[in-house]
C-alpha cells in the first residue's frame, strides 16, 4: 500500500478506498442499467453471465444471511437461474432447429436444380453427339460426291478431247465412203 503523508493514497490502483468505491459505482451502474431493461433483455443477459461469476456475486450479496433461510434463498436463486438458462437453451435449440430445417429445404431445392441442370446437360451432350455424327456422315457423303464429280469431270474432259479429235481427224471406217475433199456430202 502506498502512503502519502501517512495516509492511503486514494488515487493509487492498490488503494483499498479506490477498489471499494469502484465496486460500489459498478453496482450502482448495473442496477441503473437493469432498471432500464425489460424482462426479456434481462433474461437474455442472464444467460450470458458465467455461472461462477453469478454464484460469486450472489454469495457475496447473501453473505450476511447465515441461517437456513439464507441458504434456501441462495439455492432457490440458483435453481431459478438454472431454469432460466434451460429456457434460454430450449429457445436457442428451437431457433437452431428452424434454421436447420430452412437450410435443409434450400439444400433439397439446390439438389433438385442440380439434377435438372444435369439432365439438361446430358440432353445437350446427346444432341451434340447426334449433330457430330450427322456432320460426319454429311462430310463423308460430300467427299464421295466430290470424288464422283471429279471422276465425271475427267470423263467429260476425255469425251470432249475425243470429240475434238474426231472433228479434226475423222476416222475412216471400212463401211463408210470417203469424204469428198470439197466439203460436206450432198444427199
């Protein structure tokens, strides 16, 4: 403890006066805040107080009661606190159960959507495979037709060449009469 001129220094953090005054001020602040709260807020706040803290404060406040009635009141307070905690927990479990149910419904909806999209994807893949097969068949037919056109072009070229050669150099056949040197035959 610090002494200042033979007295306790009231400003020292270790001063017994400062600690006691501080506790009194905190208790008054607590009482004032609790008076401003409604019962539901008080219950919610009570659920958040650690048991050891609540028990310590209750024992300190009830310390002057040493007879059986005082202990009964302490146990009654503890029992009501436990019941209040139980109600808070039941409410929390109910809220969490509702949230789990909602999330379960969302998951089922997403799974249904995923299944639907998978079916669409499978159908699209089947259409794509059919289109590729059709395209491949058409390409094969096109190549066959191009080969046939090329073959026909070669035959046409050969026929035209033969036709030109026949016009330029008519073939003499054993049964045909010789052509006159002057031009076309008259009938």
